[in-house]
């Protein structure tokens, strides 16, 4: 896998209750007057206006509020800064101890707009919070926080056929890496699916037509996979998979989230060894049909793989670029723009040793380079 450290965060995801944690809250809430407040009730975004956006961003609440009625003669409120800026600001408030009881901040539109206005302008958000969380956004603030939105990293594929290094395995879409650089532009994931989904289909069809395909499988490997999948049912003692998932999410959000430091990343890598031990002892109950706990138990090894790859990439990328921000390396380093960071497991096991190495970037084809030069 490559570029696993490049993760895009959306600033406003639902934080509470846990059953809906991570579901996105549209930017339309802020666009229609919603503001971000910390646990002290303060509109903190005015403390985080970057110099490069200062000229176009209101520096007082009064001007910011006037913008909603008069876009021409007033500057935008800081709640409408780019996603990554808002997400980092929320993260800073939470780490400073000014977050909500559940680790987020408040998105308040209830005190700023009439109930009828909110239901008319934001019908999907009103119903989402009311039906899924029991929160009436016309009466109370929403508890929100940054959530993982898209990952630029993933499986390394051949650009023309979408083939992976595993013979017969093809990948396209968000699972594949290399297209979006360090930070995806909005809407490009859909184009990615259309273009590279087609290439993956053609590549797979040509692979099969070429006759170089497997004609059987090794029974012992299948039996081992089945045994691993059923093992959680056979344990009389062990942890609930949901407890492990929750703890893993919280640890990764805290240590390998939006803003990273060497100490936090190293702590995460060490803790992931403990999580791997916990996953080996996970226990589930009930039957095999429609058992989401069992589904989660079989997903946990992959979650460990993704978490370890992300942490290792973040550790080894000594710069800030795109979706990856290192507080101890705040600027982009031109040298790191010449390669991808590749992660692999030499023995093929999710809980075995991992290796990270530099993989040189592919050269831009002449015809694409010409188009880029033409567009400047």
C-alpha cells in the first residue's frame, strides 16, 4: 500500500450518540448561519484565521453575521474557512480541554435561526439528527467533530489496468491509491470510479482471456481461513469486538489524527501491538446468520492493518503535505514530493512485521504534462 498517511478529514461529523458517530453534517449548516462554539460557549474560529485567508475572512462576529445578508460588502465568517483549516481548529480546541463531554465541539444554529427556517433550509439535517440521534437541531446545538472522510492512500495499482501486485486482483476507487496525490479535490472520487472502474474491468477481463488464471486452490489455506473466521465463536473468554473498535478509533483519532507529532505517532505504533493481541482474543456470541458482531470481528484484522500502515507512513513522512500534517515538520519538503511511502507485510500476515520504503513517483506522460502546461 502507498500514501496511507494521507487521510482527508471532514470538520463536522456527528460525535454523539455513538451509534451515529462519524455521519457527516453538511457544510450547509454553517453556510446558513450555524457557528462553532467550544465548551465555554465561545465562537473560537476567530482565533484560528490563517494569514493567507485573513484578507477575505471577517475578524469580528458582527461582520461575520452581516455576511449572511450581504455577501458583497462583508467578509465571510471563519466558520466557512476550508475544511482542513476548520478541522484543525476544532482539533486544537478539543486537545486544549475546551471540547464537549464526548470529544467534539458544538455546532449551533438553533440560537441563530428560527425553527421554521431551519426545517425549510436544512430538512435532511433536521431529520438526520431527530431520527438517528434524538436531537432537535431547532432547539439545541449539535455535538460534532472532525471525522475521517476520504483516504488518498490505498493499494498500489498499475495505472493502465488497475492491477495490483497480487496476480488476478484488481482495485479501483478509494481502495486504490496514486491518483489523488496527498489531498483529493472535491468530486474527483466519482470521476475516479468511472475511469478506473472501467480500466479495472477491462484489465480483469483481459487477464481471464489470457488464460493465466488459477484453476484451483490449496485446501489447507481455505481451511485455515475458515478456522480463523470461526475462532471467535469457540472462545469461552475474550473481548467484545465493539469495545476493541471503539478503543482503536479513539486512540487513532488522538494520536494519528489531523495534527501529528513524533511522540504521539510512536505511542500509537506501540499501542497497536497491544490492539493486535486483543484482536487475537476477540469473542462473539450468537449465530452465524446476520451477526454484525461477527462481521466486525472478521474486519478487525484489516482495521489493524490500515491503522499500522497509516501510523508508519505518518512516522516516516517528515513534512506536512495535503491531508498529512506534522506539527514538528510544519512545511512541505521538496524531497518528499518525489516518492510515495509504500508499506508491505513481507510474510503476508496482518499481525506480522511491516516494512516501509520509498517508492519513486511515476513520470508524468508527455501528453499529460503538455495539458498541465497549457492549463497554467
